[in-house]
C-alpha cells in the first residue's frame, strides 16, 4: 500500500482569457474577472507574465514575473479596496 505525501494542497488557479477589457481567471471552479480599470497594472503587462499565475495559499494569488500579490476577495469585491496602484508602464 502506498500513501500520498503529506503537504498543503490548494486548488489550481489559471488565467483563461485576456481581452481588451481585462483578465478572466478560473479559481476554485469559479470564473473571476479583473477589469483593467480596477487592476491597471495588468493592462500593459506581457501576456506570458499574466499567464504565469501562482496560488501559494487558498485566498492568495501571485504573479511572480510582475511581482503582484492579490487576495481573491480584492478581485471579487474591488469596491472594498478603493486605493489603486498606478500602472507601472
């Protein structure tokens, strides 16, 4: 009998589409949308960098090549987070 190694397991998160309006992601079998109006630093980012999405914790998303950390709550409820960083480009 073999066993699976112990460790923290989180569901995958992936970018599924990038449009002229924003970025679509699949997180926990839910589709989330980040508009470029609410998340301007993704607007001019290279596509490959936007696609490289990591999920170090269940409610935490990270884009290592862009050095962007976001909580799932900030994506689902951007109105609760009125302060926005300016586009780096």
